[in-house]
């Protein structure tokens, strides 16, 4: 049986163009880019070119681009690195007693929340959660209310990885930057669907495996004027912000995938968005008790997440896979957890209802109506309900 894969927010297949671009740097030009010989210099040239290509898409300087192992590392480096560097600067000032604070929300990716928790536990930061509404939208005015004299960073997601809600990133960034506070934007889910330049963020995280590049590739773009304490120390690669021999092939693959995604973004967002809106309407009409989670308007074009009260999300997933459809119950980074989604609970969804969640995330190349998928969802929910599970 051929499976229809609808878990693209978790990971995507590597694009053929990306594999083709990477191959020379895994075979012929495999040198260490710090080596001063022909093979190493070829690798260094490819790394510099990849850095410049990523920077062009983001509207930043090539020197701002730090290649990482993915979105989790990029978020950790941004949040810990900016906050700790700011704390070190503050501690050098006379009569400075404050440890500092950072502002985020309760619906962020685990890598953001865990980084903030680390700063609180180990470095004494206060973590302030700006409230979001019942759809997960962040009002810039609530960010203003959350800011303090000792705030060193505002960190939030451009698009939520579970429910797909999209924030007005430029407006949120503007209120922080008016007060001279750096802004970090987790754009891992937004890349390929939403504009990435001109947002006013000082740091942006991206992950290659959401874009058709291999797992283990990512970027933190952080403006050079922002002090950043590295997480990895050693040989001083990436301008001293991330030591370790660079993955040249991975950087080339990431740059290729990002360029392709950006070139196709406007057309694919419009096409996929129309198809997914039809899918959402059909599921809500066909399934009693189905509820769309996230903002009904300000949402990623390829994401549709529902709760099905009175059922089990995990059992629905099994029923769907029996019908040839692979999806998920939420963030793959929380795999193995039997706790309800922290995102849905933060949106006011009861814990027992949150455990009925099912998320469908569609590929950029989607071009067929989703009526049969909606019918399979309705049949799977009905089967779970009739079985009493």
C-alpha cells in the first residue's frame, strides 16, 4: 500500500536538486575548509558561496550567517548566546544587580522553552511569558506590557509548529526594537511559506529538513552587532560563534533548498492554501465535534490541526495509517510523551481534549483536491468513536 505522507512539519524528503548540489562536496571536494590546499580551498569557497546565498534570501549579510545542526541548535544558540552575552555586559556595570529577563510565550517550540528554562535555572534570568489569545496570536501590545528595564531579549515563533498560527512578526519586532531590545525569531516552520526578509528580527533560526535539505542542517542568522556567547568552543569557526569543522555539503544543500523554497514560495502558498482551506471546511462539516486549532485566518497555508473530542488522537492516527495516510498528533520533538500538548493547553484547550489532537501538514507540491483525505479522516474518527476507544 502506498502511504500518503502528511507530516511535513516534522520533516520533508530531501529534494533531488539538493542531493545533486551536495554530491561534489561529499566525494571530490570533500576537504576541510580550514585546510590550505586545493581540496580544502574548494570546500572553503563552496562554504562562502552557500553563506552568501542564504544571506540574500534573508536580507542579511553573509557574515551574519552561522551554519548549525538544525533549528534546535539555532534556537539554543540565539537565546542562550544573546542573553548570556547581555548578562555579562550588564554585570560589568557599576551597581547592576539585575540578572536580566527575557520575554517569550507559552506556545513556543520545546527548544525555545527549554533554553529559557535553562537561563532561569542556571543564570538567574526571569522568564516572562507574554499572553496569546485562544488562537495563539500574540498582540504586540502585550509584548510592550511584558517588557522590563532589564529585558535583554524577545524570542518568539513566526509560525507555530503544532497549530500553524502565524504571528505579525514585523509588528512584534518593532515594539521591542523601539526600546533597543534584540529580537529572535524562530522561523523554522515559516520558511518556504512566509517572507523571511524585512521582518526586523536581529536573529532568525531555520532548519534544513523542513525545506528539502538533510536532517542535521540549519542556520542561525544573527546580525553582527549583536553580542553572542558561543555554545561550542574550539577552533573559532563561524567567526567564533560556533566552533567545529563545518559541514560543507550540508551548507550547500541548505542554501540550495532555501533558494528553491523561496523561488516557489508565493505560488505554492497560494495553491496549497486554497486546497487546505477546502480540506478544513470538509472535515469540520463531516465530523461532529471536530474543532480547528490555531487561528482560522492567520495560519500556515499547509497546516490543518484538529481536536476530536471524545476520541483518542493516537488511535485516530492508527486508523488513518490503516487507510494509507500518515500524519501526527503534534510536535515530533515531543515524541514519546503522553502529556497533552503544551501549546493546546496554553490556548485553553482542556487536557483530555488536547489528547485528541491530530495535525496534517501538507507538502509544497500538493496539487490535488483533498476530498478523499477528508473522507478518510471522517471515517477514521467514526471508527474510533464507534469502537468506544
